């Protein structure tokens, strides 16, 4: 196992610092540095700590006497035993009871609790720490003994991404906590202050490595605050710029796994919850079938191994009790890139300055509560009424990066807030192999609706040129309306339909807004910010109001560039 | 008893033993007592400790509460200070803008006078007659190329369309325009002579001052606003009393809009409180008045919301942020404001230029509520007339090189569903964090608004409802009928064309979406023809669309007779049909 992937497999180390030996030394390169932003999870932690939990709440999962979550989990299990509060081992079924006895006695004994739990807690955290370091080997030996043919194929030096199906509480934009499930990258407990419910971005490289990197291509320069700087002025178009071709990296949001064409994706999915769960990558299997773990029993794990499918975007989710498990948070996206030309959707297809992956989702706290208490939602009788609408896990002013939390703002800037310098755009040759045209190309927006509502993504300021839907390339000639009434053709749009489980890919030109009068444009000396919002207007709310607190973002045409121009890129 | 009878028989050992037992019992008792005392003491101690602990916790909690309260107070004070600071800065910036505008106007006025004097001897072009335009006609006589920018060659290798001398549209004026308020282009002097390819490079003939992009004065507004919470953000949107219109030009088309709220009766008998826009000749009608500028025109709309804050967002038009009408990227209007923009001109065969098509305008304040309340109206941009693409009498083009259509039967179709529960709320419902239920849209009425654009009823307090459609059958002198679909609904909809028996009839040729034509863009360096002309018209009997989309559809009924147009309103999660409307289509 090479050093990087080895380290990656330790869930505690992989995302921390930029201290990864030789690789880390190049500061301009983003291979290791990052992910210190807290985003939603971090805030959730604060909210929990400040709320129900006493000040001494441990970062590791310590069952709190006051939090009745432990018993809830037991109810959820229905069939009792270890599933409620598995210890940190995730895969280990044997050790799972330890922590439970802890929380169990809490309720019964009275006076001694104070002193005793504290020691207990210490002991627990210790063992937890121990077991965690062992997790990998343990899990590996387990999977080796598995009869599953895919598992059998696995040899120990092939990197595997461990995915943990966890539960926990996430803070919504109005500070309320809502129960979620999620595909995490480390095992956490239900009442963890910082539950792992989303995989931090990983890249399966063509050469067989697995690296933790928010930036793709791995090692490409990070655009400052997410904004690619121009290559130079466009002398034929004063006030506008030529873009750096094949130069800037793109920040990926949480829940995105990138795989390069030719790589093998290996996910070991640990079900740490009380019910059966599954991870399916939709349309990524042979012949466009789902690639799936199949049902994973509580406490079990399954290795999912597949060759990276064709370049494109594939939603992964738990398809169980459709669409309930996905709506509870069990979703994400696999982005497949061709490393021979990582600034194109695929060689010969649209080229871009950088790309943005937007995961849309809708949260129904009523559903969440039913499931948190151990019930099972029947989506046919208990109709979904989403109350929060997220874009890359954030809503409203968080998604716009207008909070007082600079780390959160920065994450929004880098992952969500499309931004760039104005350029003359030519829709007939922004890519697709054209040499000159691509210097005047735009940025790629990959809109992925992992949620259940019918979104209508409306951009102010620029129309977008839509090139793809569900990995089907729309044609530039001979368009058609399909039998359901959907028109399939490359086209300009200011409202981009995005039904549940749909993926649309569009180029945003970042050009001079066409209807601004000349004088205003010429006198421009500040950024021009525009909204992007869903026009199915109910999605613009949070908790029934607080417009615009839902699925929305800003995008920015930058003020005239003050230089200096840098980077020797083409 | 035997023992008592034989006391003397007890051996010393036995006595000792008894003694010991007694002692032991005593000791045990003592120990037990001691243990009990100890236990009790311990319990007391524990209780005490617990009490102390609880007390400490209570105190800690109290302290925390106090600290938090103090911190909150500080935060609030800080937020207030910041808001005041921000307001001051904004006010200062606006004042500066106003001064600059004032100066600019003076300079322009002086320049205009000079020009007028110079022209005093020249014969004036005949001024076109009845013009609803409130402001004087453009005073930008073409300066005969002297001030005209050098039409710099095009930006890319793309073929430069041969259009540069777009002739001032002579056709338009001879055609009776159906729309009262918004007669496009009342003035022949088309400011658009040679087409500068690079907008920014063209110095404006009016503005005599060179553009001064680097204004070293204080940064007018904080680069990024920050808020304490979503409620803070939602309830503190930028609000300006009377923001100034930057670089205000003489408009080619001017409309004066105000807000109204009233109860309106719909075609199903429902009487509902509605809010929308009105003009002098369209009073309290729903939807708002049609606004219809032409590409290249300077458009201005004065808006003075009478009750509460509102804005106008010109959906699909793409001006600078101040004229985009969104509170959180510019301002909400408390007093009044004049919006200004200029729809970009189309170029034949060029997919990068042009705005002709179907749009709408709507309020962008608490939009979820305000748009549902009715704060929207249709906006249509007509194309410039290009010399290579003349227009037949009674016809218009959908876009510069687009197909001609019949003006007389041009029809607007606006699906709109209504949830009466939402009607009757406060303007600011939900903004302070209260649950107004705006996440849950449950419509109980389903409408098709609109009708033939040439025949909108001019009455007062009327809902413009689509009762039936007419469509021309191919052949003869009449051009085809253009149906403009404007989806003002929050739900996905399905539009179907069928015969009287419900059999689908693929009579709809889809020619444009969101104000942009469908073109064949497969050949870089060559003109991109409209799809119909390129040989593959996209024809269908069924068309899906969602909220805020616009579709331009040419109707091509196979023969004269009666057909049906069905609009299904679908659920935004399940896609079930929640409502449906059918109207007759008569082809002749
Ligand atoms: Cu809109
Ligand atoms: Cu909008």
C-alpha cells in the first residue's frame, strides 16, 4: 500500500493538516492542504455543544445522560442489541455492546453516575481510540474472509475508501437541528457533535492511487476564493479577458467522489445503523445498470468495486424505501473525468475554465423525526413536505457566503459561488477541440438534483448553454422533443429544469450582461453579483418563510482585474 | 432451656466463646452502625456533592446564560452599528451617484443645446405620431458617423454577419400595433448604425465624458454584506429610499408602473385578493400590463410601489445588478426608481447575440409570496428588422432572422395555479422567521391566463383569461400563428395538442426557449440557422415546462377544424396531475 493511500485509510489523519511528507511541500499545489473549513457539520457541532450538551462534551461520541438519543437508537433497532450504539469500530459486531452498557446503566443507577460515567467515558474513549486505529486491519481481514467474489479479488495494496453509513443531527440554516443519515468517511455516533454524514472529496486516480483532495485535477492551482484569474487582457475586446486554458483546478463540494477514467473505484460500505442500507451508484454499472452494494445488514460491511464508468456525473444514494433514505441524507455524486484532458467533460466535448458541482437536496424534518424515533416513513401516506432546500449542503445566506463564519463563507465561495472575469464568448467554439475559441470559453456548471422536488434553476445576468442531461450529450443539430415532452437540444436557457435525480450540465459564459447599457458597463469598478435561485418558489424558503433562505446562490462577474497576471499556463 | 438449667456446667471455654460471640455481635452491630453512619454520611456527602455539583452547574449555566445574553446584546449592538454604518455608507454612495448623475445631465444638456443650435438650419425628420412615451423622443440624432466608434472587427474568427447597416425599421410603423401602452419604437432614428462588435469599446455619443472606470473615492459599499442569521438576512434586505438611475439616457420606451392590491374575480368564480402592477391605461388588471420594447431600444420603467417594498426583476433580461431588481444584489425600492436597460440586438445567423423573444417581469421581494399574489406581467422583446430579413405586412418576425408570424392571432398562454391560503397574508410574511407555510404550495385553483395579444380587454379590475385559441392553417397569405407560453406557475406543467377525441396532434413547432432561438450551432465559423430553416423543425404534440420558462411555439394545424389545448398541472414531487385546463383551438 503506498503511503498516500495508507494514510488515507486512517480516517483520523487523512483530512487534517497538509503534513504529508514530500507531497505537501508544494504550497501552490492543493494535493493535501485544506479541509479545515467546518461547513455545516462544524456548525452543527457548535449548536449541539451549546445546546443540549454540557460543556464537557467530548468530540468523540460520548453518550450523554440527558440526551435520550441512546434509547431512541435502541427503539430504532427494534430488535434490540448492538445496533443502537456501536462503538467506533463500525464493522466490528463484537465490540459493539461496550458502549451500550454504558448508556444503559446511566438510566438505571442514580447517584453514582456522576463520578462513574466520567471514568467510564475516559475508558471508552481510550478503547475507541485503540479500536479506531485497528479498524482498517480488522475490516480488511474480515473482508478477506468474505466469500463475496469481488472481495476475494481484492488484494491488500489496492486502496479502498471506507464509507460509513452514520446518523446524526445537522444544523439547518435557521439553526434548528434535523436528524440525518449520511455516507460519511469516519464512524460517528448519532449524538456526535460533529457527525460524519458526508464524504470529504476523494479522487480515485488512474494510476491506482486514492487521494483526499478537494481540488481536481489533483495538484492544479487553486483558484483564489474559487475565482480563476484571467490569463491576460483580450486586446480585441477591451475590458474583457482571455482565460487560462487547462490551468485552474476546481473545488469539489462534500459528498463528491471523483474517479478518473481507467481507475477502479473501491468503496467499503459499513452499515452502522439499525436497518438495512445500501449504496447504489446510479447508472454506473455495466449497461447503465446501478452499481450497488446490495442490502447491507446492520453492523455488516460490503465492498463495492467497479471500473470507473464513462466520464460524467452519477448520483449515488441509498435507494431503500424510495425516496425516503435518500431524502434523509444518504446521497452524493460520483464525477468521472478523463485525465488525458481534465478540462473537458470528455475529450471532444465541452471545454471549461473550471467546473462547479452543485448538489441540490430537500429536507423534510417530519420524515426525519419519524425515522429518528425508529419508525419507518411510508412515503405514499406520509407525503413529503420539504422544509429546507440545500445547495451543496447549504441554504440561503450560508450558500451565498454572507455569514459571519469566514470558513463557511470561503467554502461557499470555493464550491458554489460561480465567479470569473468577463470574456467574449463564442458558443459555437467554446471547446470541442477548438484552439482559439476555448480561450473565450466559459465555466461548467453540473447541476445534480439528489433531492425530490422539481427545481427550476434560474440564473440572472447570463443565459447558460446547456449541453448535457443525465450524461446524454445534447446535439448541436437535429434536436427533438422526446415522448414525455422534454426537448433535447443544446440551447440557451435562463431557467434550467432539474427534476428529482436529474443531472444537467451547462456552460455559463461569464460574459458582459448583454442588456446593460454601455456607459454603465464601461464605468464598472466593482464586482457585479447576480442571484441564482430555483424558480419553483417554495424552494426559496426555510422553515416556511425567511425568503431567500432556500436553494439559492450568488454568481459574480469580477471587477476589472488589477493583476498581476500570473501562471505560465498556456 | 437445658442450658439455663445447667448454667454452672458451662465451661470457661464456652463462656469465653459466648463472650466472644456477644462481643462480635456487638462489634458487628457497631460496625454496621458505623457502616450505616458512614453510608449515610457518604450519601449525605454525595448528596451534598451532587447538590454542589448541580449548584455549580446551575451557576455555570446561569453564568453561561448571562454571558450569552451579554454576548447577544453586544452582537446586536454591533449588528445595529454595522447596519447604521452600512446605511450611512449606502446613503453616501447614493448621494455621490446622484451628484454625478446631476453633473452628467448638465453636461449632456449643454451638449444637446449646442447640437440643436448647430442643427437649427437643417430640416427635421418628420416625427412619428402618437407615442405613449412619456419622455421626449430621443435627442440622439445620428451624428453622421463623426462620433461613431470605429466598428472594430469582430472578436473571434466567426464570420461577421453582413448586417452592419441595419435599416431603421420601416415596416413596424405601418403595422397597427396591438399593444397600447408599449408601442415599440416610435422613432425611426435607430441608434444602431454600424454594429460595434465590442460593446465596451464604443464611446457613447451622448455621454461626452470619457468612461472613468477608476474612481478612487471610497469603496461605496462593503464588498460583501454579512449577516448574523438567516432571519437577520431575510428581514434586513437592502432598502433604498430613492436610488438613482446611473447614466440615465433619453428612453426610446418608457413605462410608468405602480403597485395595486385588490380583489379580483376569476373565470371559475373565485374572488381572490391579488397584487400586481398597473399603468395609466391598464388599471388593476391581472396579469400586469404587457411591456414590449424592441431590441436596441433604451428602455426605462419608473416604479413607485405605493405599499411596502417591492422591486421589478426583468426575468431573462440581463442588465447590471442595479437594474436587475433584486434586493440582495442591489436594493429594494422604498420610494421610487427608474429602471433602465437596453435589450441586445440580434444578428442573423449568430447564436451569441440577440434578445428577441418572450419574457416576464415580476417582483423579487419575498418572491415566493409576491409572485403568487400576482406581481408579474408579460414582457416581449421584438427583433430589429434586418435588411436581409424584410417583414411582410401583417406579420412580424419572432427574432431577427426567425420565421414570420401572423400578428393578428399571436397568442399569450400563461399557466398559473393559485393557493388561496396564501392570499391575504402580510407583504413580509415569513421574513421575521415565523412559519408562514410558504414551503408548502397547495394550489386549489388552476388558470390559463392570456389571450390574443392584439385583443387584450382594456377594462378595469379584470382577469385576462384565455378562453380559446385561433390558429392559421398553412397556405394563403396569412403567416402561421405564434403561441407564446409563459409559465408563471410554481409547478411543472405539460402542454398537449390534441384533436377533439383526444388523439395527439403534433402541430407545435418549438422555435425558442427563454428568449433565445433554437439554432443549428454544429458548424463553427458558419452561420447558425434557425432549426426550421436548417431542415429539422422540432415538432411535437406535447411539451413539458416548469416555473418561469418561456417557450415560443409556431402552430401548424394539419387542417381546418377544432382541436384542444390541454395544460396539466403536475405535483412538484410526485409528478401527479393536480389540476388541468382545456381550451378549444380553432384552425381556419
Ligand atoms: Cu424570475
Ligand atoms: Cu429571479
